[in-house]
C-alpha cells in the first residue's frame, strides 16, 4: 500500500498510499504539488458551507484565504514541514481528481512517537467512504513506515460525520478540551480521540477490507 522514501532522516514522507476502492471511487494519498492550487481553490470555495464550521478561524475572508494565489505559500509550508520531519502532508485524490487533504502534524519522536491527524474531503464525495479510507491508510502508514506509536484527533462534538469516521476505525475518546479552538467566530469545545499501535491489530486497511467497506483495485 505504501512506497515511502526509506531509509531517511525523516521516515514516512514523501510517500504514495493506496489505491483503495470505496463507494466514491479509487482513493490515493500523495504529496501536495504546486499545481494543485487551481483544484484546491475551486473545491474550497465551492464547499465553504460544508467546511467552514469545522476549521479554525483565520484572518481575512474565506474567499481570500482559499483563492488560488493562497496555495503556493501553503504548499511551500507543507513541503518544508514534511522535509523537516514535523509533518506528513497528503492530498486525497478520488479517481485521480483532487478531493481533499489529510495531514499528520506535530510529529514528535523520541519516547513519545506521537502526532495528530486532521483531514477534510470535498462535499461531492462525503459519505462515500473517502475520509475513512484516507484515515485508515495514513494511520497504518504512521504505525509502520513512519515509526509512530500514537495518533490523536480533535473534533467538535457537533461534527458527527467526522466522529463516525474515527469511531469506525477504533479511535477512543480520551477527554474534552474546553474552549480549545476559535472556530466559526467563537471558542469551541473539542473532543480528543486517539489510537495507538496496540489498538489496530493487523491494521486499519485490513479491517476495512475484512468488513467489506473497501476493496483493493
């Protein structure tokens, strides 16, 4: 499922993960590219109502922050963090088309070997198994090639779709972060969920395959 560049100082990135077939189509994770800007911007602008309530607030309007001219700086930052081993950033594609992003961030090694995962998917593939497949592939990758032990996710309690994705993959709720992030104009509580290598058995992708929720092409 993975073809990471190993050995290296920062294992696990860049890499290409997948493909994995789900109802929405064939899902692949790959590193972000400079020329993703047009598709990224079109998707983000189109899906503002779908995304805005779950993402941290930031200066400027949604249109300004997600215009195609905003992509080069984001791409450069993602690439720099990946090269420094602080993050594993991926673009999600479905049938070869841009369909979202999934990022493993705040990578800490040593005695902790932990990181967080965050993701978003295009509105036209929501409910098609894309987010579940992407999280499963990236967690398996983190616990194998990237050498991590724990992955956590923070989600607003109102984000039931994301909570369902994480629950299907065995993430456990560990607590509540009160007024954790400024989202949609106010400080919002977030649930903290996590999974460790001991929780995943033979892997999350094999789990989806065994349950008939995904298939190999």
